[in-house]
């Protein structure tokens, strides 16, 4: 069988590490070409040595020398590049077939977009790219024959529950609704007056999933589900009124598709990102992922309920941004990234995250997004406003 060549962007993160784990279990099928990290030179050098990567990219240009030394110490022979130019190069290398886009936040946009421009198989974990540039990204992929395979567990589940012909439109295949499940995060049942006192460590301690810090906080505020609703809107070309969220604390049903005839198709599995990663890597084949098998008698209490938008306003704000369209999701995402960072640094309280996002959204003037420059400009503007607001409340 032909081996496929892969670049893993964000290789040292939670999704990146899980991707390399699945690759190592299927070493005959995949060749690692390029790996990237933000600051972790040591971790990146070890990965390069282990997978014999040809290109190592460190996003922070100040760490280029440190990466050289770390690679040398590991006996790794990878070429070094840095900064956004390095990430974009790794995404667009002609010999690369698959790009795992697993950088966190809007920082992943340019490299993920480059993978779409160069017609790669794009394994999309970096949901923020699609939230802020959904129209541009899906159009670019279509024009260049790039295939987007969702890695986010909900979207991967939805993809698995849809026939291939969904690309001709959800109506065409009889879909009525898409139901995204949400665990509800660590504070699902916490009274509103207690939410103000939660610490970053508590927010990052997710009951079912082991993830990076930013997405863990997003899961605790339910902003993650809000971003995912917008992600689903673009991935499946869904109308906003076709998208629904249900709280499912067990994280066994990863999402569902409801059809015109009353059928509801769900994808189930142990909460482990290696399943959606393996699915996206090998689609339409199936490969071993190393995931613990689901034991249904032990999981018999599967429950579903409506989300509480009063205690978790981020989800409402995301639905509003999706309906407003244009630059609204850009503002939402940028304000949220600034707020989450400030919360993780102990500068604002947990409840201030939605207040800050709402403040930025209320002042936002809706204007059209036509190209990448528009996205970057509105992203910057919202970050400036959100950062000023953080300073004011301190
Ligand atoms: P993480 O924080 O664990 O890892 C992020 C990776 O991106 C690291 O390799 C880091 O070095 C790199 N990175 C961070 N900032 C960067 C920057 N400014 N420039 C370049 N590289 C940078 O994050 P994660 O949990 O692996 O999440 C990655 C993406 O996948 C996010 O968009 C997240 O929403 C999505 N996702 C994650 C999970 C999960 O289980 N962790 C599930 C679904 C979707
Ligand atoms: Mg998800």
C-alpha cells in the first residue's frame, strides 16, 4: 500500500500528540514530513527524532537556535524553519498529502488556509479557522480540490452519520437537524453565584476529555460548543436553524443527525480523540487507534438535556454571532481568545469571560468579510478592544 506523507501543525499539543500516537500504530501507512510547535523546542526535537521528520518549525522565531541545539542533541536531521512563514511552508510542501491542522486559535488560520490552497487532505482540528473564515476557507478548499475531514469529535461524528452525498446539500439527503452534544464541562451543575470563584486549574480539569488549556476553558464556559456550532454551519453547509445543542454529560454519543423520516443517527465511542483522528486519517478506510472499546452495559445511563443559556451565556453569544454573520464570529472568537488568556493568567474571573465577549460584541459594527485581510483586520480590532477592557476592569 502507498504511504501518505503528513505535516502535523501543532504537533506538541494534545491533538498533535494523539495524532502521532495513531501514526505510530500505523507506521506502514504514514510518513511524517514536517512537525511544528510554538515554544516547546525539546518536545519538538524528540518528535522529529522519533518520526524522522524532514522539517521542524518553531513558531517563535527567537527559539530557532534553541531548536537547532535540541535537534542536534537528539541526533535529528530535520531542517529548521520558524515563524508563520515556516508554518505556511510546512502546510504547502508539494510532497505532503495530509495536513493535520492542530494549532490552537486564530494563530492557525494562515497555515490551515495554505493547506486548503494547495489541495491537501486537511484534517481540521483548528476550529477557530473555520469560525473566523468559514466562507473563505470552504471556498478555497472547493476551488483547489482540498478535502476537509473534521477531527473535532462532534463534527467527525456528524460526518460519520451523513452520506457522502451531503455535499450536494443537507436537504438533498433528507437531513432535518444536526444535534451537537456537549458534556457541559466541569461546572455543569454549579450554581451561578459560585461560578465567579472557580480557578483556572478547576476550569482545565475536564470530567471526560484531556485537552489543551484554551479548549478546556472554552468547554467550561460552553464557548467551545458555540464555536463548534459555527464550525458545523460551514463544514456541513447547514442553516443556523438546523443546528441544535444538547447537554450529554457522559460524552459517549459524540453527536447526531436527525432525518426527515424520523431516524436519528448517532456515533458513539469512548471519549478519546484518537478515534476521530484515526477516522479522518484513513477515511474511507478504518485503522487501529489504540482506543479503549466502549462497554455499553457499563455506560447504560446516557442522558440528554437542554443547555442553560443563562448560566452559560457564551453559547447564546455564539448563536447570535452566527446569525449576524460577516465579522461577528471574528469578533466573538478574538474577544474570547483574549478573555480566556486573561482568565488563565488570573487577571479576570471566570464569569468575566462572557461579559467581556458580550461587551465587545455589543460595540461591534457589522461589516462584510471579503478576503483574508478583512478577517485579520477585524480579528486585530476586536483583540485591541478586548485587551483595553481587561485593563479597565483590573
Ligand atoms: P494545545 O494547547 O494542547 O496544543 C496547541 C498546539 O499548537 C501546540 O503544539 C502549540 O505548540 C501550538 N501553538 C500554540 N500557539 C501557537 C501559535 N501562536 N503559533 C503556532 N503554534 C502554536 O491545544 P489542543 O487541545 O491540541 O487543541 C488544538 C486545536 O484542536 C484547537 O483548535 C482545539 O479547539 C482543537 N480541538 C482539540 C481537541 C482536544 O481534545 N484537545 C478536541 C477537538 C478540537
Ligand atoms: Mg469538540
